[in-house]
């Protein structure tokens, strides 16, 4: 198992940590590495995430604040909470979470993403602990966080159950995990792959594999297997006429998000 120092040294050199990473899909890592320089370009290859961000940020803020008895309209409602952003990419979620007061750790299995995120955070004057590592490595170190963000990652891993097990271990008792992913339905194949990648060209072809999309029932079952209880679930829909995303509580056919909690006093898995 790589030490924290070895992991950070690996990030700077571009080497992978000296540890088996069973849930990492090398093909997925290669795709995102090729786009790493564009994370902060609102009109680049990550434009869909930039457009999606306001909706998911507001939803996350409200779920987290509710779990910890905070006022979501306060200036820094997440102050004092430790937060882990798994698959942080260039920091599109990590940075606003830090601004909301959370003590943020961002991890990614693509070293270039980590470097891009680190440089951008420094430019913004934000103190975020970015690391080139994986959820299972961090779980093996015994790390626990009040909040775990698992957003648009599940559909890219090689072993979904092992990944969700590790992510669940990282959540402290009394904490909240948020997950966002894509449902495996004919509608998601038509909109998220044919539409987004081939017709509208929002994303490079091959960004998603439909067979790796996750039905809500599959996701819920694995989280419950790890002792988590579902507190909220919502769909997210895109309006092409208004060019904006919005919550769609009863439409889980394509994009959806859920919040799950771990009961206080729950023993580590």
C-alpha cells in the first residue's frame, strides 16, 4: 500500500501509486486525461458539467446542510465539515464546496486532473487537499469524512460494487454520501450517448458506455448492503430550448442523484 507521501510524489511525477487499483478502468482514465486541460473552459468539452453545476450544487448544499442541522442560506453553511470529492476532475465541485466552508479533499485516478485542479485552486486562493489516489486506497488508510461526493463517477469504474464498498467505508457514522450517475434505460442510450455524443457533440464519442450505466435499484441495493439508508432521490433533466438543467423529481430515466446517510455509531465495514 502506498503511503501518503508516495502517493503525492507519484502525482507530481505522473506515475501511478505503487498499489493495485482494482476499480480503475485504464481506458476511462485515458479518455479524461486527454481532456484535462479543458476542465475550466465553460465552452469546452466539459460544457455540460458547467451547465449542470448550479443545479447539483444547490441540491448538494441543501442535502448536506439538512443532514447536519445547518442553514443552507448561511454564508459558509458547511464550515467545520470534512468533505471528500471522489473523481474530482479539475475541481468543479471541490472549489464551491470549499467556498461553502467545507474542509475539502479531492481525489482522482488521473494525475493530470489532479495537477490542473491543484493549480486552479491555488490561483483562486483556495486551500484544497488534492491527491492522486483511489477510493479504496484512502479507505485502506482508515480515512473517514463527514460528506462523500460520488458524482458522475460510478459509471466509469471497472468494478462498481468494489468501488461503492470503498466509498461507503470512507463515510463517517452520521455522515452523508451523494451519488450522481446515469440510469441504464433506452432513453438514456438515446439522449446521453446518441444525442450528447453523436448528434449534439457535447461530449467526445466514447465518453460513456451504456452497459456501465446504473439502475437506481442496483445502486440503492449496494449502498444498503454497506449500511447506508437513502434519504432523497431526484432526476435531473435538460431543457434544450432554454439550454438549462433542472431537477425532475419523478423522472429518473437518464440522469439522477441520491443522498444516503450512515447511522451514528455504525461500525466501519
